[in-house]
C-alpha cells in the first residue's frame, strides 16, 4: 500500500499554491494511492531481462526521402485560387482588421 496521505496531498497543494476543497483532497488522495500502487505492481514485474521501452510496438520512420521534384508555376498554383495578386493568395483577414 502506498504512503500517500491526506496531509501529503494538502502539503503538495500548498506548495503548488492550489486551493483544494475537502472533497477534492479526498478524491486526489484516493486517486494518487491507486496510481502509486499500479506503478508498484508494474515495478514488481519489470526485471533485468525485460528491456525498457517507451512504446509497446516498435516504430519505424515511414516517410520517403526528401528529394526535390517538379513544382508548380505561379500560374498553375493560382489557377484554382478565388483571389490572388500574381504573387500571393488573397484571403480575408482573420483578426478582424484589414492590412
């Protein structure tokens, strides 16, 4: 059983300058005990012959190599645009003011 107490939760809350109600202190104490107990169970099983892992499935990079290729001309890029000035796409202001 973990040694998370009501007093330790209240102390941590005061260090973090968090105001907790009596119900919140009770709930957090119970939840922290459950978390610490779950971690203790995992620690019991983790032995030296079990390699540490950050992800249960091995990950590999599935991205292709970044190689330069053909790009669109300005005309091709602007062909489907509702508005442009020949250099840039024109869009409506998003901050409520025109620039």
